[in-house]
C-alpha cells in the first residue's frame, strides 16, 4: 500500500497547528507555533513550512521574555498572519493569562512590522473600539475584512471569578483606535473591536441566558439565507452555556447576526460599547443573539466539550456542524440550520469523533480523527472513509484537522519520537491513495 501521509516537519520541538485557517491561500504553506506543549504558552516564534519542499521559514520572532502562538492566516491576499502575543516585560502582577494577551498581525512581505490588533484601555473613561483584557484565537472572515476572537476581561477578572465570563468579539476594519494612555499596560490597536455575545454571571434556569460564549466560527462564506429569504451577510455561531430547569450547565449552539457595514459597530446598544467599571463591554445596537439548539431532554444533554472543537459552518452557510453524544454515549457529528429547527445526525457508528474538524471547500465533506486515523466523512450519506492508516499509539492529535483551500490536502499533527510534528494527507493527490472505509 502506498504512503497515505507525508511528514513535513522534522525539528526536535513541538509544532502546534490552530484548528482552522492554517494554510496560506495558495495551499502551499502551513503556519504554526512552537511551544513545549499545547497547554504551555512559551513559544517565541511563528513559523511556516512548505508542504512540498519541507522548507521552514520564521514569520515572526518575539522579543526576549515575550511569547507568541495560536496563529491563523487570512484567506485572501495579501497574506496576513494573526496570532496571540503575550505582554512585554511581564512581572508578578501582569503576565500572560486569559485576560492579559492581545492579537498581532504580520503582513507579507514585511514580516518585521507587527501591528497590534486590539487596543487596551483599562482606566475610565473607556475608549469605544478598545478592549479591557485578552483576545484569543483570531480568525479572519472569508472576505478577510473582519476577525473573530474569544475574550476575557481584566476588570471583570479583578471583580471575581463569577464575573470573568468568556465572550466572543469581532475586530472590524474601520480605523485605528487610539487610547489616552493612563496605565503602562494600555496601548493602541489597528482595528475597531467590540464584543458581540451577551453573557450574564448567573443565567436564569430554563432561559436562553448564557454565562459563557466560546468556540465560535463564521457562518458561510457569504453568510446565510434568513427566514425572510434575504441574505444575512455576517454571522457567528458559538457554544453558549445555559442553565437547565434543575440548574445544571448545558452547552448549546447559539448564533449572532452581525451588521455588514463597519460603521454600524460604533453604535451602542442598551449599554456602553466599552463597558463600565462594573460591567462588561456591550454588543452594538444591531447585533442579534439567538439560541439554535435545545438538548436538555436528551439522554446526554448538551454539545460535547470533549474533544474540544469549534463550531464550523458549511461554505454556503446552510448548516452548522457540531459534536454531540448519541443515545449510546458516542460522540457524533450533528448539523443544525442557522434558523434553528430539527437536528440532523451525520455520523452513526461505534467509533466516536476524536478531534476538532473542518469542512471541505465544496461543502461535501468533513475531516476529523476517528479510530486513530484521519478520516473523511461524506456529509449527505454519513459514510466515513479512513485516509491514513490506523495508529494504535501516537495517533493524530485532536486539536486540528484542517482542509487546504484547494480541497486537496488535510493537515494534522502526530507525535514522532517524543515531539509533535506536522503531517498532510491527500484527498485526490497523485502518489497518495486513500485508505479503506471504516468497518
């Protein structure tokens, strides 16, 4: 049997892919960070590797005492890399944490110039368009004009754990945000940033209120068709934690409809965009949050949180994929419309999905890890095909299984001789044949 995977990195360190947008638009380079482990944010370089030649280039080198990681790429030209950057010159009071980090963008070909994405303003009066904490997992929209991210607030963290709620935000290409710096940790940003999810510290049991918003994904390459037959151009799906009638936590699928025009993000809703000393920043006026799933009555309620995964929409925006246990406790792929309604189960077998997943560019397939292999699932039939040989040990990692923009490759990670290395497998490539179907 021919080789079904190709190793593309070989250096004695760990190579970490993000869960989406890790390919350059030409499908030739993979971007990644280098860190001791997935949970240890102490890498100092953002790198990329050519999948044909295995040539490695350093995209960004952090200064001493600074760390970088979780890189994604713009789907459009010019090629832009966005990643997390830790605080410079950390000390006992201000060091890397959920609420102490920011996004940074590097644009080809000038890699020496790194631009801070999200401004920081933690002293009142707060600046609209600036944040007051840490952003994470920045992902460009399909047109490259917006970015999504998850967020934790420094001021709410100071108030106490119950107020430190994770939220979803967007960065809008509108104008740079300048901050009247009254604190040494404040800085300017290149984009106008707002939160778009709405959370509360104590959700009412049985309601649609949520205490946490996370694992978001853009809906459709051009949004989706709404209930009135019109196209909603921008939307994000995410997981939100509700409380059931018996007050147990249940993760459910939510969506936020977003305005198309950048200027709309400057218009405050019911509360200030930038927040107050006692409240989180609030979504703009025209942002609408809706709940899509209701799973409390299932045998295994809630969206699966293990394996960790991010909600991913089909390219046409008509289907949002997520993981959830079936009635036998096996993690399967499910779909829900951005309009809500009946849930559709895609996979159905003894082997559960073991990883995050991505859609093929044509919207026909999903790629994920199952039974120790990278696998391809036909969304319409649910048939799963094994693309790589089953690994009883050192099987593909659960963090990332990512289709290339041209649909010909799938990137993933696997441990080799004690280090996480990057691999690709093919869907239609000459010289690589796919594996056998799941049995």
